C-alpha cells in the first residue's frame, strides 16, 4: 500500500485523493525550488556583505597600523641612539628580573629543589 503523495503517511486522509491539494505538508517542486533559490540568494548577499565589511575593516586596520608606525618612527627619530640603548637595556633588565622572580616562586619553602 502506498502512502500519501503529499506527506507519505499511509493513514493520511488524503491518501485516496491523489489530485487533491493535499494535507498541507506538501510543497510543489516549483515552490521548493523558489524557496531554495531565495535562501541561496540571501546567503550570497550575507556573504557579500560579510566580505565587504571584512575588507573595509582590514583596510581601516592597515591605515591605523600605518599611522602608529609613522608615529613610532617619529618618536624614535627624536630619541638619540644612547637614550634608545638605555631603553633597550632597561627592558632587558626588567625581563631578567621577571625570569628571576618566576624562578624564585618555583623554589619550595624548605629551599630544596626537586
């Protein structure tokens, strides 16, 4: 025994009425294709807008990075080489102090390393 042409259920009241509009669950192939095309066009539009927004954001970020780079170069030009070396040396000292502090935190209270 075949089921309803619309919903596939054997117990559907429209099972015997093959030419009827059906039980309401069935969508004609043309309507289904139109629905899928609509979903596809919405998806394509979403992707287009996403890509456009992404490219615009990257462009803005690149402009911001260029401005920061130019500002950093300007500041560095104003600093003498001696002062710049002092800054680098001070940064290395802070890094060494941080490593020492982390090492000291690892030492247990009894002073014996495992």
